[in-house]
């Protein structure tokens, strides 16, 4: 689907200095309004966010950034249990739909990949049925907007271990199998820095057909029997399209007690040498956002 020239970088959700912003809405305030007022204000926010997404894609195109991760709140409160809404209920729906379609067409024409990464409360390994049900609804929402704007990946962590990793992973497989195709065809699992390593998630990927988003920083923080080279190779093989990986650098350096926190920028030495020759998307999880990517591009050049 995507035809990058070897490794390309992805910008995650927001901008550090560029005047491109996405609006959210506070549930507490919205609950004080009538339904008509709620939909009016939500419509204004979604319309603004659709316009901001186009500006974000244009920025990426102008600066050689090949991927943009969209903030999950691009449709504010869309999956809220009390304030949820259908897009066609918004007063500006027609214009919103046209803008999202324009974003989809533009990203395709400019070869800019679009992805999502739901927050840490979206869990498919939880032993609590209501948590799983809410998470499935959250993933359905992501799939709905992903279809509209042309996003091909929804990245999800394995979740917690809940005192029994084997059972938790079995629940993860079971719940993935129950997902609708709109979610399954986009869902990818990511190794994290506290619970699940690549070696633990790769069997889940094999059992479900989902690809692995390999986060090398997380792997360095929470290692397993796999080398970075082996994990890279095995992760690449799980993809039926361009692989998606993550890169970040530790805020306090690799010798500090805290190696999990992310730095503002990327140390080029943290990019595995083998990645440089691969046709992959690498989302840059650095706090300086677009400034970090521009600096990284210069450092590599």
C-alpha cells in the first residue's frame, strides 16, 4: 500500500512549535448542556480537527515526514458512555465528511501513512468484562474514523499481566478473535517497557495474524532472549504491508536508574543500524515532536 524509500519517520499526534492544534472537550462541562448544545459544540471541535488534520498532513508532506499518528481524541467524546454520538448527527457533518475524505485522498497522493495508538486504558487482556467491552467500543470508534481518513494501523499494547501472564495472553487472543474485521485488519500489537516483550507477543501475533509494532526502546528497557536484530527480523515478517516500528531515546541516558522516560530528541546511535536499509515506518516518540524529527533528519544526513 505504501511505497516508502527505505526508512521513513512518523510524527506523533501534536506539534511542538508549529501552529497546528487539535481541540478536545471536557465531559463534565458538556454534561451540563442540552443535547442540541452538546452536538453544536462537538461539531465545531470536530470540524476544527478535520481542518487541523489536513494542515498536519500538508506539514508532513512539506518536510519529508512520511507518517502522521492521529490523536485518538480527534472526535472528542465519541466513545464516552453518556455523551457518545454518531457523526451524521453533527450539524456540520457534510463538511466534516468532505474534509476527512480530502485528508484521505491527500495522504494517499502524497504517500503519507496515517496511524492511531489508543491510550493505555484500551485493554483486551483484562479479566474484567466491562473493561473489555469498553475497549472493544473504543477500537470500533478508531476503526470508524480510520476508514474515513485512510489509516491502516491501530497500535495496541498487550495490557497487564494481572498476576498470570499465560491467562492474560490467552484472553488477549480470545478477545482479538472476537473483533470485527474493521478493527482486526488494522490492529497491531506493540511490546512495552514493563510487561510484555517481543518474544511474549510474537506467539500472539502468530495465533491471531496481527503484526508486531516493534518498539526498540521498550525492548532495551525490558529485554528477553531475542537480540534487536532477531526481534527486528521476526517483527518484519508479521506484516503484510510496510512494517511500523517505534523509536525513542531515554531522557536521562542509558546509565540512569530511569531509562523508560522519553527524551525531547532522538540520539541517532539509538536507531539500530539494520533499520537504515529497511522499507519501514518509524514513529518518533520524542517530546520535541516535529522539531525532533527535523533534527533527526539532519543528523542522519
